[in-house]
C-alpha cells in the first residue's frame, strides 16, 4: 500500500509517500480501506520528533491520528461490522495510508448523509471536544470560553457546547473572519485575541461572574489569565500547549475561586479508555451529525501526495476547521 512515511525528523521535506507492507489485522480487528484522513497539530510535532507515537517505534513511522473509509475485512471475533461499512475513528498513528487495521470497538459508523471526505474531519476534533466537555461536567445554562474557536477542535467544541445548552458560548480567534464563521456554528461572543482582552470580555459577557468552563489549547501563555477569567468553582481543561509548557500561577486566586484545572489527551490512553471515549462520542454526538445539527468543518482538501503542502498550510494558522487529505 501507499503511505506517508517519516524519513528522519524535520520539516515537511521529511515526508515521503512510498510503498510499505499492508497491515495485518488480528481476530478483533477491522481492515479498513482509508478514503481520507486529516492533518492535526500532533502530526506536525511528531514529524519534528517532538510527539512520539505510544509504544514501540514501528518499522515504518506513518503519521495520521484519524481516518474515514470502508471496511475491507473483519476479524473472526468481530461483531457489528461487515465489509463495505463506512467507518471513522481515531488511531495512535497510521492514518496517512491506504489501509489500516483497527480494533473494531474503536470504529464508529459514518452517518449515511456524510461523505467520507467530510467524515475525515470528524473523529479527532469531535471526540476530543466532547471528551473535554464531559470532563468539565458542563450543564445547560453554564458559560463556556473556547480558545482557538476556529480550529478543528474549536469548531467542534462550539457546536457540542450549543447542543448541551451552554450559554453564553464565548470563543477566541485571531481574526474577525474566523469569529464570524464560528458564529454560524453557535458562537455567541467572539473575542479577537489580537486586540481584545479575553478576561475582560468574558467578565463583561457574564455580568462579572466569569466563565464556568474554559477549554484551552494555548497552555502556559494563557494559564494565569485563564484562571482570572474563571467563575467561582469554574473548571478548565487544557487540551494543547501552543503557548508553551511552563508558567507561574497565583495559587491564592485558584484557591479563592475553588477552581479546577485538568489536563487531557487521547492518544496515549489505554485501549479500553479510548473505546469508552469512542462509544460516548458515538452515542452523544453522532446522532446530531446524522441530523445535520452538528457538522464537520473542512477548510481545505489536499491529495495525499500534497501532504507537505498541507503541513505547511497548517503551520500558518490560517485554517478554519480541518485540513483533509484525500486518498482517492
């Protein structure tokens, strides 16, 4: 099969589309013909040697944290799937390839109305967003501040928060254009971080209470201001580290607010935990995707042989939603 393999660590030039052996599925696995995948921040970090794939280093290091495709074969202990089924899911790696073998409980059915090219924009973004919001125990009527609201996970989080009845739904982005597009998905208060203070905006939008929930992709750079923006008993989940990994924090402010800060990541979790996250997503989110109330947001589609260009584009931070790679 064709796959994108890392030839050493570095810039996009280390990505090589080449022939590698087909994966060998086990008795509980699905062998899937991948039709599309998507580019994630983790792919760029792994390409640079900064985000290793869990487990032993494979003979061929293939990027890709998600896939959408069709079931080619099913293992002898697999139930609930048949050849030809359209499926999607997250993986620890290997999504930039024509085929992949996955545990059948890690696969979710693609709704009939969703094209596979669009389905590739769903798994990582929507599972991450849903899992993070579940951890905050967010309830109807609670306020939420979503950083990077124009990112793949951000656009998913805005929509899921709306389904859960959160209000106001606040979000940051680097341009008015991204905020306008996010409003079409359910964003109520748009904050351009280049010329607005998100703490002041969050306080103003909530009558001085602050945000009940914050989803943060920035990390160190925003830590203290995020705590300042939280309401009493507010909960924050840190999903990314775009703004660094080390920061000082006023612990007195954290204690006074009785606030909660959690970190989350899907990739290195044990299989059973990822299966649980997949099933929760399939139960709570997929029906809304099927109805059209929630939708994947695709910024651009590249062919798999344009993978270097796709990585270069993601590095510019210009995308709104997901960058998809088509495998034909």
